[in-house]
């Protein structure tokens, strides 16, 4: 499960270009109006999506995102090239399911923008074993 990742395993760096149009789509999809949007500032919760994309370069099986913590270090205007690096910071079992926690650093021009701490479970995991289920018979 989780492609054999263990605590301490690293992923990235992976670069993502975020255009002004893509950034505005994030803001619009959130359904909120904030002064940061017309100023062109990057939408901070996109760090969760970038974490998932970067993690799936080393763990390509479908995952369910169960928890997210985001620390913002600075604002940044789109367009921007963001670099994501991360590591597995914890593996644990809860209610019979195996979880993976990762911490990802999202940076631009070598300086941190966001720190993303995300927890995942394998999609379709069997409750009793934490292993992927066999699906419908």
C-alpha cells in the first residue's frame, strides 16, 4: 500500500506553473470573494492539490485525502512557478485503516510559500485490514 513508502521517504522536487487564469479558477471554484483575488494573489488552498499531485509521482494509486493543515509563509502573485518537495512524516493505523501523512514544502524562487501537511488513506481500502478492497463481485 502507498507504493511501499515509509516514514522519511522523500518526493519531488516537482515544478508546477500556475497561470493567472488557473489561479482565478481556484478562487472562482471556492465561491468566495476576497481582496486577494483581484490582486492576483495565489489561492493558498491550492497547496493541497499540489501536495497530492507531487505525492502521486511516487505513489500513483488512488488516494483519499482525509486531513489537511496549511501554513502560509508569504503571499505570491500569479503567474508563478511553484516547486513542491516533501516527505512521508508518519504512517499509522486508525480504526483498522492504514494512513499516510506527508509534509510538503511549496516554494517559489527558493523561498517558502506554503507548508502543507496532508493525511491520506488508500482509495477503496478495506476497513478491517487497510488493504485495497477487491471491489464489487
